[in-house]
């Protein structure tokens, strides 16, 4: 069996995107993820595969409306759609939306403990272990008290 048959092949990287979107101007649903090629939307409604729907996506206080083709439908769970017939301006807006998502995720990553990082950078060799703080020692002693 060819591995390409079992592997998920995608043209674009997907990003988590939890926003309310409007389908065909009447059905409000929640998107789950987005890529330059389409969206996955959590929706109970059943959609016929290959049908064309209109999607309205909020972005920067505006509404981006695009046509999309239903690629797959999981009744009661969601629908995967592919953007179709995008104008250049729509493509740019989708790319900007994705860029804003990736910039937010970079800003919200946890910051490393700078004291520990400084100690690790200034170690004389790889065998030296950083000192454990008294707070950490107390925490670990407390954990040992639980069976």
C-alpha cells in the first residue's frame, strides 16, 4: 500500500481559528481552523459534498464574504470547505487574517524562566546541574507527601 494514500496531504498549513462565521447569510456557526485554502466549521447541519456555499468571516471589524465548496461533511460534527473563485483582495485579506493569528500565537507563548535560562547559559560544562530553588524543593517535598 502506498503511504501517500494513508497520509493526510494538504497544500496549506492549518491554524486554529475559533470565530463565529455565517453560512449563506443565515446560519451562524463556529469555525475551528483556517488555511489559505479553506476552513473547517463546526456545524450540525448536513451539507451536500461539492455544493457551493457563501461564508462570511469577521476580520478587523469588517466582514469578508467568500464562496466555498463543501469538500467533506461529517453530519452533526462539521464541514470542511475550500475557498473558490477568490479575488485578489480576498486572498490578501485571508493571508492577513492568518498572519494575525500566527502573530498572536507567537505573542502568547509562555516566556521561559529567565533565571533558569541564565543559569543554564552560564554553566561551566554540561555535567553541572542548575541549583534547585527553595520554593521548588518545598513544592517537591509536598508532592512526595501524596501517595
